[in-house]
C-alpha cells in the first residue's frame, strides 16, 4: 500500500472512531438525561395533569398540578408516546424494541405491569374507561396519508381487564350506517371512548373518504352510526356529551366540536383550529387537548369550555397527550 493509501485508511479509521465516540457521547448524554429525570420521578398524583413532554427526553411523561398548570413539571416513572390514566389503571403506548416496535403496557396504581400487548404500528390514541377496567388504543399501521379521511390504515384494539378478553381489531365488528351493513374493504376505526357500563363505546369509522361517529357494544360486537363528520370521540364523565374533532371542509383543518347526546345539538368550538387529538375532559364542562398552531413545530396543550363560551388558552407548551388524574 502506498503512502497516500495508508493515509486514507488512517483517516477513515479515525473518522469511524470519532463517529463511534460521538455516538457514545450522545447515548451517554441521553441516558444521563433520562436517569436524572428518573431520579426525581414520582407516580401519577391525584389532582394532577399528565402529559408527554416534547422538549426533554423523548417520551418522558410529566405532571403538573391542575391548580397550577404553569408551575413545576414533575417527571413520572413513565416513558410513553401516548398515555392515559383512570381509576388507578394506566395505559402507556411505548417503544418495545428496535425497528422501532411498540407495545401497549397496562399498569396498576403501583406502576406494576399487568399486561403488555404488541402493537402492529405507530401509537396514535389511548384510553382507559372510568372504571379502569377497559383499555383501548389505536395505531397507524402504514405510512399512508393522514390528510384525507379514510386515506390511511389504522388498527384499534380493546382489552377488558374484567375478563381478560383482548379484541385485537374492531374490524371484526358488524357496523351499520342508516340501517345498512357496511362491508367495504377500506373501513378503518380509531379513537375509542367507553361509557360507565364498560360495554357501550363510541369510535370513529371511516370509509369511502367519509367519517362517522359510531356507537358500539363491546359484548354484541356491533356498531351503529350516530352522526357523520366526527373523529376521535371523547365521552364526558357524566355520559351526556361527546367531544370530537371535526373538519371545517372535506380536506380542511379540524376544529373541536361537542354533541349533546340527548338532543343531538352540536357545538363547534371557535379558536380550536389546529387540533389533531382525542380531547380529554377535565370535568363535565371543560376540555383539554393538544394542538399545533401557525408555524409551531410542537403541539401545546389547551383548555377550553365545552360550550365554547370562552376562547381556548394554553396550559402547557411543547406537550401532548393530556390526561387529568382524579
């Protein structure tokens, strides 16, 4: 090997070493950052608002006091892409391995893992029923466009902790629209919310470029349409209202809307353009949700009255997946 060749080899080896050292330094920095957060971590506390922090260590779940959402952020022991908590049960959609691969981890009030379920795609939505006994999730299965309703592939699963029954996909359910059974090949379901009876639920169904709010029965495994143009429903604690995101035009942005299930009256909440989330209820009259506005690269968490009587206001910047802990 001539001198030039030897110099090239030496340079190449040096470059590889620098990359490895740099990567090692980055990994060490990331681990140190994670370990630092875990050293001060606390379990989810009642009266707090949980969320996924988008500024620090990826997937770090933190909490703030509901009475002071702009105050101190306390890290929890959780690292999730999506998180939800109810009645001491937590569902955490998180990384499970290289690929990357993901899983739904179900934990009890002591952070003990009760069950894990491998997920077929990227985490999108997560919910736990008020009783803490029914857990649901939605994932994106393909990289198809999310800009057109029905133009992407999802998989929605439900786990009943009372019976141990796992429903891997709602696509096996019998759905009807206007009394007619829907049997299209392009059906997608997402965004489950379960009622107090742990049997009745609402979800989004999409087919032929349109979306419907569907009311379902987890035991009979059936669904019927409630109204068109509604996505990612969230049932109020008293079960009288359902919030969802609604497109302002066929391919336009979403806004938050609320339907009174008793009267069927719909309220579209002004100022909520930019929402791409399954909203959560702080109480029977107040919603929280994540939205990205203007040129923002990260979403923030907003609070708004469910009747639209006041404008939304920012609670937490650079955050997603909000859930109150009662």
